[in-house]
C-alpha cells in the first residue's frame, strides 16, 4: 500500500511510504523498529482502520479494513484488535478493574454484570495485579499501570494486538518484564502481535523483526 499526505498549501504530496507490503501470519509476534517519523505509528493506524491508505489494501482476519464504514471500523476495532500505547491512557477516576472493563462497555460484546467483572479480574490475575484491582491509577506505579493497560487490551479476546512503544516510559527492568508478559499472554491466547519499539534488545525477543526506514520495510531475522 501507499500512504501520502498533502502539504499545508496542497501543492505537493509528502509520500510516507510507497508499495509497502507486510504479511503477518496468525499467532505470530512481530517487532517493528525504526527511527521516529518513519511511519511506524501510521502503519498501526492503517491496520486498525483509524486511517486509510492512499492506495492499496489492508486486510485483517479476512476483512477489508480499508473499505469499512466508520461504524463498522469502530466495531471491528473493538472486537478484533487490542491496543497498548506508550502512555497507558487509563481513566484516573476508575479502579484498575473498572479500567480493564472499558473495552467491553462499547456494546459490541456479550459480557455483562458479574461475567464482565470476573473477566476483568481474571486478566488482572494474569498480569499479577489481582491484589491491586480496587486501586486507582494514581495509586499504582508506572509499570503497574502499563500492566493494567495490557489486561485492558485483552478484554475482548482480540485476534490482533497492536502496541505502540508500550515500554517507552519504563526503565529497562520494567520494560523487559512487560515484554515477557506480552509474549507469554500472546502465546497463551494465540494472539497475533505487532509491537513498535525503539529497543532492538526487546525486539529480539519477538518471533520476527521488521525494520522501517525511509519508507522501506525490511524483514530481519530475529
């Protein structure tokens, strides 16, 4: 696919990447590395349907993401894709357990009431935070908040997990711990993962590495 942006005056187009091809097998874990501004975050937005390509196609789980209506794309993201960001984006007035519940409250899933709360608590157990379920984000450390964000991303049992620098705000010890957690949960739930990271050390823990630079995507053996 190709992605370009018009300049402020609309006279020229800035081509971010052209004729880019990427195929990720179900259940595999990919790291995406490259300098800032190379288009890594834009690629995640295209895969999730938050953005559309200038040319080409985006297929996820047998669906044409690039042709979806806004409502269909929102439902698709909620039910098929999990997101983890560099900033955890937890709601400060909600407890850890309530934050994990949030993706299931969009009305596209079938869990309600006790089943919903139980699912959130089980995910917090999986990330080692069962004893912090009733704590607010302000009462948790940075690493703990990111683990809550991991649990939240898995709430609707996504087929694909997209993570944009999820360890960027963490020290190396916490970053490595979070990566190991992501990999373990990904294997346990057979979740396909694409993780953007600046850390080649962490990228090497994934199944495959893709290097993104100057609009070119190169596969690197991990």
